[in-house]
């Protein structure tokens, strides 16, 4: 599942093709993905101008001039592919329609933005922009980890007394938005905190150190274009590179990278997800 850096990278990739542009035609090629599409979605998108793109947690939000916001969730294999315009130093011509091109937006600048999703776990919805924070997918999401409301005082307060493992707590989208399995593993390794430690039993000082580490790891991953695992790709179809510098994630059985540590990275399963950590460096 794409995490915050992957979604941020995709948003940045499609922004030049969409922001300020009118959707000349929207092709909706099936009635649903993970959930049914909103009623008359093609007609509601056709002719609308995209005022701007935002990200909320793992969702891309495209504000339209009709008072609606298009919500995009990539799911497990969803990709937003741009063709017909220059992306960076490369120009991508329009490809032939593919089997899993479920929604295609034809923009007035000649760009084509295609939502392709082989597994169909992604989603799209149209929200009323004025009341979008009340939408069932958004209303319970916590603060953005790169935003000003996510700070040491907030995190210490939210984790105080929690009986769940710290790994589980940081994955809780009600506590902090957008964090997923990969980056929580990497953050906890840098913090030297064992993933099974109960969140409420970690000292306030150590909890506070998580905030700058979370921001640093996310910023590094965004700069590297995200972590391309399995089906994830950037908007130009290219792979990200942060997976090449994972310190623990996916490194089971490999030597710990900490100087002087002679242990190997271990893997356990927490809440059905793989957790990678160093048994010596993380306490």
C-alpha cells in the first residue's frame, strides 16, 4: 500500500498536467473500484477546472471550480499515469488504452491523466469541498506528520497511557496521518525503540525524539521519489529509490548497519504486518 511519500510523489507528478487545467472529457470505464463511483461521475468531472491538488494522509484531493473535490486513493496497485505533456526532461506520448485504465481524464493542455488499477483496491469519490472534512474517509484522520500541529507535545499526549505496541500506535491514522509499515519500521530503528514496546511505557523524552525522526525519514523518502515495492510507480512510470537505502525494512537476516553491532535484522509479525528491527539496537 503506498504510504505518504509515494502519494506525495504522485501528487507532485500529476500537478503540472492538472492544476489550472479544465477537464475536457472524463472517461469512466467501469461502475466501481473498491467502492462504487459517485453518481454521474463522468458528467460531473467533464468541463470542471482543477483549482489545485492537495494531499491528506494517503489521499490525493483535487479541488474543482464547481465546489466539489475529487478524492483519489491509489490502493494496492493504483497508478496515476500522465501522457501527452513533458514531465521533467521527458515527453511521454499517449499510450494505447490498457485493460485496467479505469478512469481517464483528458485535459485541455493535451495531457491525459489515467487511473490504472489492476487489483481494483483503489477508489475515487467526489466530495462537497465545503464539508469535505466530514467525509467518512477523512473525518477521523490525525494531523499531518509534516505539518505544524504534529509536534512533540501532541505525540507525547496522544501516546500517554496507551497499551498498544508503539509500532501499532504509529500506524493508527487517528494519531498521525499517512504513516505506514515501511516508514514506521525505519523510524523506530533510528530511534532505537523496540517495535513491541508498549507506547504508554516509553518515556516522554524518547517519544519526543520520534517527531523529528518521522519528518526526516519522510522527507528523505519524498526526495528519493518514494519506495517502489511491487506495483507502485511514480506518475511517469519510473521507480522510486528510497527502497535502496532501507536500514531494516525487508532486510531480514542481513547485518545491522549500526557501527559495532554484530546482530542481524529480525522479522516478526504484528497485526498481520511484517516488522523488521534489530534486537540489540532497539530496546
